[in-house]
C-alpha cells in the first residue's frame, strides 16, 4: 500500500525522518509545517 503524506495546499511531500525510518518503514517528520503555510495530510490510494 502506497501511503503518502503531503501538504493540503501545495501537495509537496512531507520530509522523511531519517533517524526513525528503516528499510521497512518510512517515518515522516510532521512536526514542522509546510513552507507554504499548509498542514500535512495523509493520502491513501483508491
């Protein structure tokens, strides 16, 4: 399943937290807001 975390305004992908991620899991750094002022939103495939 391809889950993405993107900005709700500009659709830029959230930065990946390299310390917490590994080969099996991508962990996104959602603590910072997007530069455009939007918030991070999880997108699930249809």
